[in-house]
C-alpha cells in the first residue's frame, strides 16, 4: 500500500497569481484535461503546480525528466529480492492509482520513446498498460497529468512530437511584470521593496541580452537567491555577483558586462 499522505502539499505555498492561470487550470482540472506549462526556467511553473495541488487538495507526484529516463522509470519494473521477483510501481503508475496530479518537469528532456507511454493516460482511455506485468491500470478519477516545457531550449533534436503536444491544453508562463516580480522577491526573502526592485531591474538588463551572448536571462529563482543572501547581510554587490552573474555565464566579457550592470544599481 502506498502512503498517499506523503504526496500531499500540507501548507499553502506562496503563489502570486499573475493572470487568469489559476481559473484556467481549475477548469482544465475539472475536465481532467492534461495541461502543459510553457516558459523559461525559474519563472514559477513548479510553484504554481504546488499551489494548485494544495488548492485542489490532491496529492502531487513530481518527476524530473532526463534523457536517460526509460519507460520503466515511469511505469515500474520487476525487482529481485530474497524471495524472488517483485513488481515495483513507478511514479507515473502510483500517480494513476492514487489519483494524484502527476507533474513531469522538463518533459522535452525525455526521449520520445519514453514520452509515448503517457499517451493512453491523456485521452479518453485514461489507462496505463504495464506491459511487462500484463496489467492495465485504469487511472483514478482524480488523476491528472501536467508537464512543463521550456520552448527556449527547443531544437530539432529536442522537441515534443505534435502527437504528444496536441494532447495538452497549454498555459504560457514568463517572468512576471517588474512590480509583481519585485513583490515576489521581497515576499520570498524578506528584503525591502526598494532592494527587490533593483534586483528586478538588473534582471531586465540581463534578459535583454538573451540571444546576444546569453542563452537564458536571470530567472526569478536567481533573484530569490540574491535576496536570500542580502537578507543574510551579504553586501548586495557580492550577492548579485554570486547569484545573478556567475551561474549564468562562463564568458569573461559577458561576466564583466553583467557585473557592471550590478554595479550601477548597488
Ligand atoms: P520553474 O518551475 O518555472 O523552473 P519555480 O516554480 O521553481 O520555477 O520558481 C522559482 C522560484 O521563483 C520559486 O521558488 C519562487 O520563489 C519564485 N516564484 C516565481 N514565480 C512566482 C510566483 N508567481 N509566486 C510565488 N513565487 C514565485
């Protein structure tokens, strides 16, 4: 038996609503429509799913996808133990059985032959064949699938097939508007709004460099990191260099450009 309680989000996560995403998601959940969250890394997708799971009072199972992930990592496998072989459900199977919201984070990282195992769960069938075990699991009525996807990393090699994409309703996520993002950073870290606004202004400078030497802009997550260090009485300049600049680039010229941007604010 699975302990469902371990998958419950016990306390309300802080989530600052940005647009109509909560209303749309709730309607999608009511229709048990699979949902895709599109957007850059660190912009609030995971926090949003945690908040939704809490709001709907459903267990949440999160799976971080990677390119070595196999279908067995999702559905389960036979294990050898002292008494012989024993089947162990994978996280997707557990989610289908207990009626969890199953969040496949960065699904595009998984190989396409892995991604197809979710197909029967995303249409009217709502089932999951465990081929090796010879069992067809019917999804619990509360089960729902949500995936995240960063279109920025899209390449010919790595993209979702149309046959996968077209099984989802999609919500666009992005870094929030400046004042909202500052509010989030201040709330998450305890720094004051004036400092939070400066951090956001630095992020805006860096985001303009995306595609001009930077693969990704400074995420909200990194702004929260900077705020956390500043809240620990670290000098803002050093905090920004450590959290907003060094993680983003290895290129010395770009590093100097970003350091200079930091230095104009602090
Ligand atoms: P993603 O899943 O998009 O990579 P996360 O959900 O982990 O990003 O967001 C990174 C961090 O940014 C969160 O831990 C949280 O501190 C903050 N954050 C971003 N957007 C929001 C939001 N709308 N409300 C509250 N916190 C947010």
